[in-house]
C-alpha cells in the first residue's frame, strides 16, 4: 500500500510505500470499513422495519435480519480485534 505524504510547508504531494502491511490494513479498516458499518446500521433497521410492515416474503425478512445481526456483531468485534489507535 502507498501513503500520500506532504512535507510541511510544501504543496507537493509525494508517495511512499507503507512500512507494514498489517498497519495498512488496520488503517483501511478504521478509515473505510468501520465508518461504513456504522453508517449502515440505521439504514438496515429502517429497511427491515419497512419490509416487516409490508407483504415481503419471510425469506427476505430473514436475510435482512441476518444482515443486521452480522453488522451489529462486526461493530462489536472490530474494536476488540484492532489495536488501539495511535495518538498523534
């Protein structure tokens, strides 16, 4: 993975490889995956409630319920699996 680096006082952007694949993956999870999971929770709840209130097949409701459960479990487990964020 590659990082964008701007030296202080410079407008140029330089690129450098990351020193660790593991650190890059942790950064990716924190910056992309966790926010997406957090943002999807209310939408999943709203979609599931709408499906339960209309004539949707039980299979669809079961799949939506399972997806909501997976989302909630991922939100619970990610902070336990990832190392604590570094303080800048």
